[in-house]
C-alpha cells in the first residue's frame, strides 16, 4: 500500500505542473506575442523616376512595446542605419524616437545597384570604421539587387531582380540572444516606383499593383525573390530626335523642300 502511495506522488506533481503550465505560461506567451505583433514596420523603396535620377528610400517604425523592452538597442540600430546612409551620400531623419526616414539618391542604374548592395551588405572594414558594436542590428536584413538596362532610343527598358534573405531575421537582446520569433513581429515591404510599364514578372511573395508602383509583402524566415520590369523615358534619345526635326524644319523653311538623300552604290 505504501509503495502505491509513493508511486502516485510523482504523477500528481507532474499533473500539477502541467496544469500550471497550461493555465499561466502558455497564456502569458500568447499575450506577449499578441502585444508585440507588428513591432517593426520596415518599408524599402526604389523610386526610379527618371533615366538619370532616382532615390532609395527606407521608412522604419518601431512599436512602443519594442522600444520599452530595449530603447538602447533600438537607438543603436537606427543610428547604424543613419551612418550607413551618410556613407553613401544619403540623408537620414529621425522623425521620432521610434521612426526614421532614409533617402539615398542615385544617378543611374549602376549607381542604384552599387549603393543598394553596399547599404544592405556592408563590408567588415566599413562596419569596423562606423560601428562600435557589430551586433547592433535589430533586424538582420540581407538584400541584393541587380538591374539590366537596354536602350530603345526613345525609351529605356529596365529588368530588376531582387533577392532578400530573411532566414536569419531576429529581434536581439544586448547579449545577442533572440527575444522572440519574428514571424509575427516584422512587417516588411518592398516598393518599386517607375513612370511607365511597371509590372511584376516573377515573385514568391504576395504583391499589390498600384498606379506607377508595386508593393511586395516580404516573408520572414525565407529567401524572397522578385523580378520586375519597367520603362523610363530616354531624354537623350528624345532630345536627339528633336534636334534633327528642328534642323529639317529649318531647312524646309529656307529651301521649301527637304534635303534629298542619295544612296551610295
């Protein structure tokens, strides 16, 4: 009889522990995840408004719940983004303690790819010069962009490829430990703006098509791939044709006929 009573006690302790875990620990974890959902809103944009002028934009907004957890880590991360932008001749403005707007200009497609890739994949030597703490990223976002351009006299065709690796995405503590899984904590979007013929070719993530822009919703925990095409006016080609037309009109006004073109045999 004593042996039976002795064997019952460990089981009863386990049952009590399971009951406490179900009643308190699980609801607490769910409540924390609910309160912290959408902690980081991160928009990355490329505005290719003209053939020789554009802008890389970034808007980051941190929820109050996250900054309350670690305002120091949030400040370090936002300051590191500001320094990266300034190294690429860009500007960063702290709208509030939780928000920052970054703008990096570019003059052509080559400069776009160089600045974009350097910002999201800084070299170790650059980081060593600009950042004291190499683990200061709250959001580990690695992205690479490529652009193929072809000139069609009046227009320039652009084929853009983007790869964003979000497998290592994490919200980190000061010691580098992951605080929470980021599947429901990070809201990431990539926005492409272009004047003409903008369309999504291939992507493994959802997107929304608007006038002169497409918004892709990036998925944490995986590699996001995007392929898109668009057109921009070629002002050099348009200007060249305009000069030729003016010359022909002037010749006609003076001689009352257009110049004859003789074919050489």
